[in-house]
C-alpha cells in the first residue's frame, strides 16, 4: 500500500509484523524524464517486509533496475532488505560511519564484545541467549561491502529534488537525514518521531550517544521545514515543538534515573536501575519480569546511555564489582536545559 505525499514522493507502508513499531514508512521518489528513482529505507530481511515493500513498488510501477536505495541508518528495520531487493546497478547509500559499524557487527556475528558489556550491565547469560535467538540473520542485512559511503553535505538529485545529507548521530553513530531546502522537506529516519521517542542506546566506540543526540536535535531544530517525514508512525507534526518535547523527555528520564540511584545507596547495575524506571511497554501482566526480552534489551540500552551522559558530566560514579558495573550518585544536578 502506498500514499502520495508530494509531487513524485510516495510513502510505502512496510509491515513490521510482531514489532511494536508496527510499520516502517519507506519513501519512494520517482525519477523524472527517465531518470533514476530513490527508495529510502527498506524494512527487515524477512518475507513479511519483502511482500509489503515489493507490493508497494509494484503498485507504483517501480523497477529496481532503475532504483537506488538510501539507508538512513544501520538498524535492520531500515537496512535489512537492501541487498535482497537490489538489482544489478542499484546503488545503495549509507553513511560512512554506519557502514563501518555494520561491517564490524557482522564480522563479530552477534557481537561478542556487546555481550560482555551487557553481562556487565546485569543481564543474565540465559537472557542474552534469548536475545541471540531473537535477533536472527533474517533480520539483518546480508552484507555491506558494496554500499557507497555518504558524508555530511553530499547531494543526491532524484525526482526533481536536490537532497542534502545531514549527519545526525545519536540513534546510531552515523544516522543521516536528507534535507531538500528548496521545498522544505526533511526525511528524518528515526532522528525525530512524532508519536514515539527514538531509542538512544550505547554503542562500542561511540561516546556520549545521548549528548550527541541532543546536539543533533538542536542542529535541525531551526531548519525551515515544511514537511518533516519520519520513518515510523504519523507524519504530521510540528518539528521544533516535537524536538523540545523529546529533549524534555530525556531530562525527565535523567531526573528519574538519579532518583532511582538515590534509592539504591549501595549501588545498582544498569539492569537494576532500568527495572526501577517507568516504561511505556505493553505487556499481558504488569512488572519488569513480564516485559518481552526485546523490550528489556532496549530499556537497559537506553538506561546505559543515560548513565553514560551523567558519568561524563561527573554526576554519577561507577565501580566494577566482580562481573558487573555498579553506579552511585554524586549529587543532584540540573539536568539538560536548552541554552
């Protein structure tokens, strides 16, 4: 199913079956005067996403032989199908930063180093085994060696539009948006979502993901944007207002995290702190233990990013105790405020 958004711009609803995100908004820009088309984001590498995406492309009369692909970031719900649907000659673009991260994650085949970090965060070996079984190969991009690296300021011309790449690290280390200044259109990926808050988590070798995310929210806040196009849920909203709401959300989360730390004067792991925070997670039964393992994984990752933010600003301290890292508060700070 597709919806026409603007002249030569269409939104294809890619079903994310069994995923809380529900649908990926994949955008298709139809080429003019026999020129090439551009597809922005693809969905997971599974049959449901493939059927949804190819069905929409077929309805639009799109040919992959004349279509290139731009991936806003490395997450599998955006990149998974790229190599499967590409035709000979299809160019696949992704930020140089995320290409390197994706290549590294694939080489580790499950990221052994990430597993060690999550054990330090307080996950049990049993839970990590569940996570490994959940994130199977069918949800990942097959390979990325043929991807073309994109850098800040690179320009793409499709369908009468001139799209400039904007590097917006935070949600991933190399997340990118595409900005069409003349028409005021901004393809947001997962940088700004209007109905839900993008997950900010820790990444090996990527320092201060939350701090960088806030910086890059402010980077685009005052762009003259007439039509912001996010990758999930609704596409109608005021971008500056939503950015302010997201920053306030993270400030409140930092306050909540410090409160949880004060309630654990003997120290607490990332996992234990996440268990004591409020999460908007649907579950058949109340309580942390009933949350799906995937949601606990994301919650702990987001808690880790907030702890790193506080740690780098000397507002908490960390100590290693055997196989886990425990956190302690230093003092109550003023949390993030816009200057």
